[in-house]
């Protein structure tokens, strides 16, 4: 099978890159092992919340020139602000409604009810400017009876620490009761499928209408709108007070919807998306990849002019930690890591973990290095790259999207 470009990894980075390339006439295929990080998303996309030295960031665009020289953003040169705008626009072009801007981080509500800074947030959720948006409000926190991936007590306690007055309630409907026959069925995606039935959604809205009198806000788990945002919009339009949807523990309903929308956009542009396959090895000629091979296709090779590694980090086996090293398993790429396993981690779980900065080594065009040499047609994008601690710096989504657009544009320009 032959393509102009083959992308390994079908998450946010891979799809962002593929959509950009297909729009510009570059024939692409994406090979995706399975679920991407979007399936576990809390509904927001971080760009830059903190510098490596711990300095908090309110304006990511203004802070971009203060990042370290080995950070993936540094490879973008002076194009950071441009690619930030392009990334948001691509979401909108794909029908993914988001709020936020790169000149001022807003606050998002986490599954625990706490507030964290972020760049973009799905329109399902309510962006906040400060904790004052919660203070003094009377909030009804409602769950679906038997749904364990949304902890109303944690959420209510967090809101009350910000100065709100909260009450907890629950809703049960016959259609939801059927899911409770098996605890494994009472998951966010299954609830969302049930609530896509118009009559069931109307019944839930009627139940809520009888509960919200005297409250300023009603908070609910984000279990609406698996295939489209229609049920989210109807819910919000039908109640007389603001509805705050709160992210649940994974899986994420709006995250899955976004993944589906990105994939749909890629395929509508003519891209080929192969789900459930894993690239395992490659053929080289000098410093150039000739072909790659996957589990499902055996000896049938994928041939392309260019190859892009968007395989993610440890979570998706894009990086594999061994007793004394960290490897990239497909191409044998050079990986930046520090020797001595004891230096990789801090025993205090919530402290900054050094291993998070490990990743594939690249040149300034994000071409992968192997034995110190940049490969002519092999690139890396997203969280497989070295040089950033995406958790502590709050930059994971930004790195995925901005490096994807940067590599795509370099290939388009030739």
C-alpha cells in the first residue's frame, strides 16, 4: 500500500496532522492501535500553564519566548502564535465547538470539582474566570443514581471551599435503571447513548425542572452528547438556570465525540484511517525510511514518501521504559533520557517526575534522530517528543496540535 504520508498514531496529534495534509492535497493514511488520550479527556486542552522553573503562566503567547531551548515549542521558531490560532480554527472547522484564547488562560472544572487553568474548553463545559464565579452561588449537584464515575460529594465539597452552598441529589429513570442490572453497564458512554433518545432526555429534563427551584446553578456529570452536541444544547436551553457539566472519570463522552469528529473530517477529506493495527518495524535505506510493517498486514508493507510518528508516550507504548533505558520500539529512534533509573522519578507521587521529560530526539524540523543522524523522511509529533513535562507545565494538547501543524506545513512546502 502506498501513500504520500503515513502517520503512526490516530490521536489528537495524528489526526491534526492528517487533516492539515489532506486539506492540502497530500494523500495520507493513519494507522491507529486503539483508543487515544481524547477518550480520557477532561474536556479541555492545555497550551502552557507553567514554565519549567515553576513560574505560573496566564498568557501563553507572551510566555512562549521563555520556554527552554529543548522544549518542543522552541522548534516552532517564531510561529507559536500562528499555530495556536490555526489549531483552534481547525477544531472549529471540524465542528468541534471550543471556548478560550491563548492570550489568557481561563479556569476549567475538574472531575473533583477543583479549578485548573487551561487554553480551550469544549462548549459543553463552563469556563470560569476565577473562583469568584462560584462564591455565593447555590448549586445543586445531581448524579444519575448508581453512576460511580462521578463523585457528587467531592464536587460539592470543592465548590463549598470556593464559597458556594451546595446540595446533592440524584435522578433515576426506567431507562437508566436497566443499565444498573450490571455495574459494568453504568458507564458514561452507555448513559450517554440512553440519553440520546429524545423522550428519555425530556424525561430527565422534567425531573430536573422539579428539583432546581431556589438554586442558581445545577451541576451534572458530562454524560450527554456522544454522537453530537444536540442533547447538550437541548438540556441547557430547557432549564431556567445555568447547567454546569462536570467531567467524569474516564471514559470521556465529549472527548470521544471530538475523536469521532476529527476522524470523520479526516476521512471526508479522503484520508485512510486504519483502526486496530500496530506498526512494529521499518525498512531503511541510509537515512531514509522505505517502508513499515504492521501486525495485521504481516509482510504487506506500507510505502510512503514521508512517515510521521505520533504514537504518544508511555500510556500508548510510544515509549517503553526498560530497566536501564527508555526506547522507541518501532524505529529505534534516539531517546533523550538521563542514565540511572533512580533519577527518573521522585518517590513523592505529586512532585515533578523526571521521566515525563524523556522522549524522541529530533532536529529543528522535528526529524527523528537515529544514532545521532536526522532521518530525511521520518518525523515525530506530540507527546512522543522529548523536552517537556506535559503534566506540570500543562502543555500536552498544545504540543500535540502545534507540532502536528508545523510538520504538516513543512511537508506541504516541500
